[in-house]
């Protein structure tokens, strides 16, 4: 798929030069900082040296006082409390965090993860009925509940109180419960982009402040919180960056037994970056809820029995293998459906439906379809005589707002700007599909349907190694660049462009990946590069013509040696 290269504007040159002098770094690196909103020494210090003391006061969040008071009463009275979490990574990690903190304090604590297929997303009547039958007095909803007005009312009629810890967009009416959600319009909490697990963590932080407990106990849960942030793709800035920094320290220095065993099963080694977490740990936690049951993932994260953990990890690995198989099959079936749709190429949206598709992987399939056809995408299947779907979006389209404009055709919906879920009656499918197309057309032009690859800065190969540096070692430029981690939304790994580059050697690995040796005129260096899934660019690579390349800078480790390597994102002829 062709991409538009969008080179970011250089920020204020005076600020950039000041930072370069103050921090004694390359002007290119200070440029990267100013692009990320870092304009002075103190902001740079907070960025490079995150501190837990910089976390916001949890009592700034609307209703936090009431939430802590209700939880304290439950602990004092030893009421039965049920942790109700969504079945994805964010929900299950949130349940695990609160379980690890509250289980020594509450004898009647239990947790409930809804069945993806029987109950669907969010608070369920079955879950409330379970709570009633077992004598629970309080339900703490984690990563769900912000739009469960009717079910919260039902629980209230059964004398069950709700504390909702959610981070999704609220509807026009807030449930009649103690609601913690920084996205409430009148919530003064300064950081709006917490994960669902993050909101639950803030509740625990508030409890620790009031009770004057040892915060080391709470901070030991930051590994789980970092995983929730990575998996839910919330911005890795502000508090989330602090959480991820310290959470990754725990994962890499003193990992839980469950992650030790998971890495053994996956044949991976420490240390992990946040990107590694996204592709290694998160899919395996998710696989339990997608293929089997999310409760298995919680059980894994709260257990301290290595034999039990090993058994669960092997089971989850089987789930993950099954998930990958279903992902491939359904993606191929969806692409074949689109090929038979004669009107598809005139549309700005993708909507596909097949009644027997596995509900647990349709969100992944939606992302795969966007990789193939860059447009807002919904993949639907049938469950309990309803159509249920997952939506994924593209830059410039807030999928939650689009679904809100189509809500007359939906039974329920919820989510974020880039990902959402919905349920509708089968007879509404055609009307909904048409309205979805209309609403997207209102919001985007055909030119914006070409994917954008943002570029942080232009580099010459000479910029990579300074005078006197050994080209067979990792240069200072890359070592400092590594300190921009952890990477994620709004702090992505820097992408560079180099122009007028020549290919000295070409290899095609596994019939998919380009391995190149590159040079640039007037520079004595020959740089190694890898282009994953760029086999369609091989003719360009063989052309002997000058090329412009987009890439990130990586460290390639092989035979106990480390070398700088370019990870190619795109290639095109030099202009």
C-alpha cells in the first residue's frame, strides 16, 4: 500500500538550540524532544527521569472520595465484594491488580469475567444475578460500565452497589453509581488517557493515601498496569509514561512467575520493551478471553504456584495458536468477500459479515483489513440472534463519534476514537451499513484515504556516527535515542528519512523480507537494513537508482555482537 510521507515541521529553532546546549545532546535529538512538547530543562528532566512522586493526586478524580469511603466501609464490615472486569487485557489486568491488593483485606472477595460469547461485552445480567445469588454487596466494574445504566439500576434494585472504574467515552446519561472515569465532562482529573486498569489503580492509590499504607505494595502492581497500557494502545505520555517506565523495570528485573513461564513458552528472553509487550505478552493474555475464558488470564496473573502457572501458560499458548489460525482463516474469508463486492472500491468504509465467524478474533481481523484497505472497518458475526461487531479506524476518523451518529440502528455501542464494539439486530444491517458510509464520507476526503507515515527528521548517514566512533559499536546517537522509550501512541519510535541512498547488496529472506546494504554519496559508511514484508519493493532495490528511505534505528544482536541496523518502513525513488 502506497503511503503519504508527512515530514513533521521543525519546532522553534531557538528552543531546540537551547535544549541541545542545556542537555548537551545533538540538535537532532533536541528537535525530537520539542516535537514531543518538551520545551525546557525541567520538562526534559521529567521525560528522561520519570518519578512516581509526579503521579497526580487521585482525589482530583470526580467521585474518588465516595469510592474510597464505600470501599473502606466494605472492608470494615467485611462485605462481599465482586471484581467485574472486561475479558480483554485491560480488564483482566485491572482485576488482577485489585485482587492482589484487596484479597488480604476482604475474605469475601471474588472476581467475575463475562463470557464473550454468551454474555458479550461489559456488565451483564448474568454477572449481577451471580452477585445476588452469592450475597455480594458491592461490584467494582473495571474497564467497563460507563454506559450500563439499565443494568446498574437492576443491581440497585437488588441492593447491590456499583463502583465503576472505566475510561471509555461516557454517554449523555451517567449510571446511578459511584463512577470513576476521567472522561466525564465535569471530571477535573488532569490526565484523561488512563487505561481501565489505570483508573482501578488510581482507586487503590487513593485508598493507600487514606490508610497510610506502604506504597511499595501498590507499586509492585505496575507491571500489570504497564501491560494494560501497552495492550489498550492508550497514549504513552504523562502518567501512562511513568507507569510504563516503572512497570517495565519490574518486568525486566523481577518478573512475575507467570511472565517468566510465558517467555519460556514463547521462546523469548528479557529484556522487553513496551513494543515487545504488545506483541509477546498481550496477545497471550488476550487469547484466553478470545478463545476460552478471560478468567483463566486472571488466574494466571494472581497465582504464585509455579506448577499451576506452567499448566495455565501452556493452555493459553494453545489458545494463542488457535487464535492465530482463526485470524488467518477469517481474514482470508473477509478479503474474498470484498473481492466479490462490485461496489466496494467506490466506498470509504469496509463492513463485512459472516454468521459463523469466531467472535474472539473479529477485532484483529478488522485491523488486518485496514492494513490491506485503509478505511474505517467493521467486522460482524452473529451471536445469540444478534449481530455483534468490532470496529477499527484510521487517522482523522473518530469511530466512536461515527457510531454515535448511527445509534438509531444500534442496540448498544462503546469504545474509543480508534476502536469500538457494537450490537445490532440483523434486520438493521443494511441501514446501518449505509449510514456508516454516509457518516464517514462527511468526515473525510478521498485524499485522506491514503495512509500517512509521519517522519520525524531527515538524517544523513554521517549523522549516525560521530568522528572517532567505532562503526562496529552502537553509536551515542542511538544510545540517547533509546532513552525516548517506552514508545507508544503520542510517543512513537522516531522515524527518519534519508535521501539519495544507493543499494549495494540485496537479499530476499523467507520470500517476504528485504535485507539490504546501503550507502550514501560522500559518506564512507555502509549501513545494514531490514525491510519486513517489503518484498514488493525488491524491483526498486535492484534498480541501481537512488532511493529515499524511511526507517527506525534498531540494534541487531547476533552471536553476542550488537550492530546498528535500519528497520525500513518504506522506499521510493529519489525525486
